[in-house]
């Protein structure tokens, strides 16, 4: 599991407005977010949940590639030391 999947976000309860804290992983795997106060909930569409999962994976792969590109540019750089 990547770091982004563990990240939490807050969404407002559709009934009472209280913040519902939910991780991105819970959003796509459990496909719901429930208010601890009034028990109202969001039920997420399976297709949208699957799309979120794919987007997270694509984002994490892009982050890796970005890190690799930074390392390559540093390795290939001419280093000039001044006194």
C-alpha cells in the first residue's frame, strides 16, 4: 500500500455537515463513508471507486518516475566547484 492510500481526507456529512474522516483506500475498498454522529453515509459507485484506485496507482507511479528523473539529472550534471 502506498502513502497516498493511507492519506485521510474529510468530507462533509450529507445530513448533519460534520466532517467524515476517511482514507483514500477506504473510499475505494469499502466504497462507503459513514458519519459517526448521525450514521448517514456516502455509498460510492463501484466504477468510481475503481477509477480512484487506478488514479492513485498512476499518481504513485508518476511520483516514482519524477524521483528517478531528478536523480538522473543530478547524476548527469556537470559539477563546478569554486573556491
